[in-house]
């Protein structure tokens, strides 16, 4: 093997080692002699071996898990909180040169921001306003990481757990609240039942009153009908009695009576003892008032 062949072989190997494959989710920052030279996009690229150094920067959406940390709320309760931060590099040069290890820096900044925001809120607010906390952390991180060439896409708090003694106290409060609500519900039900009973008593009393009024009205009507019937009967009997009295007084004078079909209006015949002729005078009973 001649020296020329060996030289060509070494040169060929060096040239081959200069090729770089850049994926679509990456960008390559090339430094030459420690100075920024160019940025490589996706595809097969060639750099000078040994002289050029390529730094691959992931430009896809990336997730960072925030380790569970202890946070003290405004009302001095100790909480354990963990979460996730989603980010994306939009400027590889800033991400490489403006911050040392941007992934670690984002995680540390997110934990610090989380402690600051939660420390301004009560425990109840932390539980009730989780989405608000996420939005505030995202906004704060996005502002701080702009100079790093990084976009913070979203922040999600995954778990918020109080300490054991706080959890026990919370359970006792929840139990007491449920018992209170149950008592209130029972009291309302009993009140409603009492109201319905009272309404039923009033309705029954009203029905009894109406029944008594209708009964009294019926009795009064019956009495009125009986009185009317008795009055009519008394008038008729009085008229008949008067006619009989008139007849009786006529008979005292030896008068003759001719009973006609009119019954109560007989004709009285006055006779003269010396004269055989007779006079017939109709007699009508005078109306008699009861």
C-alpha cells in the first residue's frame, strides 16, 4: 500500500465525517473555531470536520416536568404541587447563546414563579382558581424567556396536595358542612310538611263551615216551606169556618138552605110565616183574613 493511497483513504474518511443529517424537528448551529458560522436546516449538510462544530437544537414542542415542591399559601398552609410546562424554541441562536441549558433554566424559573404566585393566594383560591394560576405562570414565563428565543405554550398544574394535618382538618370541615346541609334540608322538609298539614286543617275547617252553612240554609228553607204550607192551609180552613158560622146564624131564623154546586156560597131562603112566598138571597162568605 503506497503512501498516496493511504493519504487518499484518510482524506476520504475525513470528508465522509463532515456530513451531517438534520431532522425536520431540528436546526443545527455551526461554530467554526468557536465562533458562530451558520445555521443548518433539515436535510443532508456538510461541514468541515474537526474545524466546524454542530449544535443540534430541537425546535419541536417540548415538555418539562416540574418536580413536586412544597409551597406555602397566604394563609400559611403547606401544599405539595407539581406540574408540566410546554415550550418551543423559535430562535436557536438565542436559546444557545443567551442562556446556559435553557431546559433547566425554564424548570427553575417555573418553580420560582409558581411559589411566588401561590404565596399570594389562600388555599381555597388555589383550589378554585387552578386555571388562573396556570395562565399567570405561562404569561410570566413567556415574558422572561422571550430573550432566550423560547415560546411558553402552556402550563398545567397536575396535583395540589395539602399536608396530612391540613387534609385531616379539611375532611373534618367538609364532614361538618355536609351535616349542616343535611340538617338544613331536614328542617326545610319538616317546615314544608307542617305547612301542608296546616293548609289541610284550614281546608277541612272551611269545608266543615260550608257544610254547616249549607245545612242551616237547607233547614231554614224547609221551615219556610212548612210555614207557607201551614199558612195556606190555615187561610182555607178559616174561610170554610166563616162560611159555616154564617150558615149557622141563618138557621137560627128558621131559614131554608139550598146547597148549590158552589158549596161554600149557598143561597139562603127567607120565609114568612104568614106568607107562603119565599125570597131567595144568595149568601157569600166574606173573605176571612188569617
